[in-house]
C-alpha cells in the first residue's frame, strides 16, 4: 500500500510540477469562479459611443472637430479628465486635428495600440529599487499624430491573454529598449495623481510591486502584471454624460469599429478593459499571484494528498471516509480562504488528486463491489426493463434522487369511453379488457425500444430516448403509435384509443421520496404530449403529433388546424398520420 501511495504521488504530482496547459486552464477557471467581485472605486465612468450614436452623427470615424466638442462637453460637465481609447494615427479629413489637440490639453489621455513594428513611444520616468529586471516587453505601437500626442498623455492599451485566450492580467508598465511605458489605465492614474514618476521595486524573480507616486504600492507578478478585478464601473452615453467628479474612459461599442476582447466576464472593448485596470490598481487588497505560488501549491499537494492516502489506507472504512472527507474539506477551505484574501493560490489539482488517490485505494480495498452489482440485479430484474437494470448496475448512484435534461419523445395513450364501459361490464371483464389493451400497447413500445414509464388508470405514458440513447426516436415513437392502433384493431377489443406524441427537452431521472421513487420525466414537452392525447377526440383523429416530433421524422404527415390547449397561450401546430 505504501508503494501504491508513493507511485500515485509521483503520477499525480507530475502535471503540477510541469504546469501542463490543462492544469493551467483549470487553475485560471478556479480563480475566475472564486475571486470576489470588488465594488468600484467611484473614480471612473465609461462612455460608450454606440451604433445609435454613429447613426445620429453620420457614421464612423467622427470628425475630430466633433470629438473636440465631446471632450470639452465632458470637461464642462465636471469630468476630471477624458481618456480616449481610440487610435488616431491618420489626419482628420475634415481638418479638425488642431481643434482636437487644443481640447486634449484639458485633461486628455490618448491610447496607443500595440503593433509589431519596433516603433516605441516616449518612456516614463522610473525609480528602480533593486536590480533593473522584470517587465513585459513591448514590440512597438501604432503612433498617434504628433499634434495630438504632444497635447495629451499617452499609454498603451495592452491586453495580453492567458493560455485559454482570456485576458486576466495586464502589465502596469511595459518594457522597451529605452525604458518603461505606461499601460493606458496606469497612465490615467499617473495623470490624475499629477506625477511623472513610477517606483518599481524588484526582487531576484523580477518586479515585486509598482507605485504611482501619490497612490499606495501595487503588488504585481514578476512581469509587472496585476490581476484584473472586473468591477461594475458605471457607464454613460453621449446624451446623458453623467460624468461629474469622475475620469471618463471613452470607447466605441458599435459593431465593427473596435475589437472585442475575450475576458472571464465576456467580450469587452479596449476602453472597458483599461478602465478595469485602473479600478484594479485603486481597489484595496486586489488579488495577485505571488512568485512563490507554485512552491506553495506543491507543498499543499504533498501534505494533503499524502495524508489522504495514509488515512484511507490504514484506517477503517468509516473512519477513513470521514477523515479523508475532512482533509478534502480542509484543503478546499484553505484554497477558498486564500483566494478570498486576495492571494491566488490554487488547490484544485490537490483536491482532484485527493479524490483520485481515495478512489484508487478504495478500489484496491473493496474489489468485492461486484457483489453489489449482483445484488442490484437480484433486487430489480423482476420489475424493471433489463436495460434499466444494466444501467443501475453500471451506475448505482442512479438509485438516488436526481435527474438530467434530455431531449426525448413522449407518447401518451388513453382508452376512450372507459368510464361508461366500466359501468356496464363486470369488474373482472373490465380488468381483463384493460390488461389486454395495455399489454398490446406495452409490447409495441418495447418493440421499438421505448420505455413504458407508467400506467395511469386506462392511460399509458412511454418515453423514447431515455434512459438509453436512441437514434431517430421521433420516428420510432410514430411507428409505435401506428403499431398500437393496428394491434388494437386486430385484437377486436371493441374499444377506441387516442394517442398523443410530442418531442422536447425535459428533466428525466429518478423522482419521488428517499424511500420510494420512479424513473420518469417531467417538463413542458411531457405535458404537451398529454394535452395532444386529450385533444384527439375533439379533433376527430386517433393520433396527434406535435411540431418537434413532426419536423424530425421522415413520415408523410397531414397538417391540421392549430389548436388551443390548456397551459399554452399560443395555438399548437399539430399533425396526424394515416395508417391505411
């Protein structure tokens, strides 16, 4: 057993040590799910130039003269400054560059977008505490017009992606051959603080923290990146301009103008991402990934997985299960607490490894589980379909309450005039008659692979495509209906039957109480099938087929006039089929 645990530790530890891509993605998704959403700082607002705005203004690009007017209007409305997350590399065709440049002198910040061209902007003043190492390299930018760049501060609207192509970490500064250049969101804060200098603190791994003078230090990773808190920064429009006392991030949300970038919270335009960067820098206790995170994760893995293996291997079943579960809970709480505290240390792989270790050890200790399969067969084989019994053997957990969403076809039958019939015939004859009728129906269902769900008096419900998958289950259900009608006619029982068919998604599974439950289906598609069966007599046909069933079968069906049924506002489209 010790050897087994040792081998498990090595096998499970290799992905953690090598940081394989699937594990990295799992870690990132865990952070996405658990990182607390912080309240916005209250210092910023996002102004979206929408499709409606462009239609009203005459399309994109807007004349620089109009942009200048927007800028001045925002300042007059009380904005602390305006950040244009829009590139301006080309002159204005209407000659408005001078006017826009003059407007930018009133608290303007311009964005530069990255381009692999080796052109670097003017660098910022920095004070480096430690060795001059670390920082994410910039390959160059698309420069704005000189007349504009000389009138405003500038920052790079950078948004690097993780291995799953989502943006989560943005560098506060980018390294160039000439020094450091601010990210746009960082430049905004520098502009608001009224300082031109950054303080970069380094350690042997790279950058440790970055300080914008006048603001608290911001912990970063070795590349100077901060983890983005996707806060709900207020948004406004050109018509509203609710910007008093706030710095405004301006960008275009109209389709086709600016790229949309994938983030954990969806697709965002560059100005929203840069606003999130500025928010994240200001928010106290923003989450970060420390340089020692991998070492911590390996240590946590070694301790918890080893303890779990030893507990399950050498304690009794009950004790091992309780303590093993407690160890997993303790590990989960540790990871949850650290992430909620802003230190992004992931324990997901450790949890999974604990589970795998426990599963393997339990398998080695309880190979007699095959006895359980035999017990299930003995208990259920007399009243469940053999296929259902096999599924229960393979998945004993199905004996618990629960369900799944499945797209199935539902068939309802009902004997017409049963109440009147029971009043004139002796009870025994009524019983024999109904048993024979229901047997005919059940045999037809089983012939085409369906499952008889239940009998409700003189009615029957059947399901196709559950619990086992069936191709063309809509056609199989229609064949079943035709078979039932044919066999009932051949049996000459002297009774008529109505059949309703409908397909759709529903919840399928074991439902009931903890002591007694049945495998069944519930949902609107099931109810609709029952309503169609009830409507057969009114419509004057024996078989009514719902829209989803009709459009997914190859039978030649006859369309009927739509009908209103209980529980549906809109009339239902219906079909029938001629069995002659």
